[in-house]
């Protein structure tokens, strides 16, 4: 038997894999195409990237926007 794949959950599709006792267990939450085990490295295909750069990107954009605004006012 196989486990259900891509069942829609609260945060998107849920994938499961059969453990050694043939019970369906959830894949890592970042797996997007199924898995062979519970860990991120067990994902099939590319897992979702774990991004920690978002706050830095936002801060750089805000500072850049302020710089451009000040430059336009001075011209």
C-alpha cells in the first residue's frame, strides 16, 4: 500500500511516507513532492528553501528608497 500524497492541509499539500511498520508518517513540512523519510534530506525533488534573509532584504529596500527620495528632493 502507499500513503496519500498531496492532501490539502492548512499550510498547503501534505505528503506522507510509510515507516518500517507500514504506518503513514508526515514528511518534513518543506517537502513539496513527497519523501522517503521524516528529514529534510529525505525529500523527493527540491525542498522549499528556508530563507532567513527576508528581513535584511526589506531593510535594504527601505534604506534604498529613502536614499532615492532624498536624492530626488535635492535635485
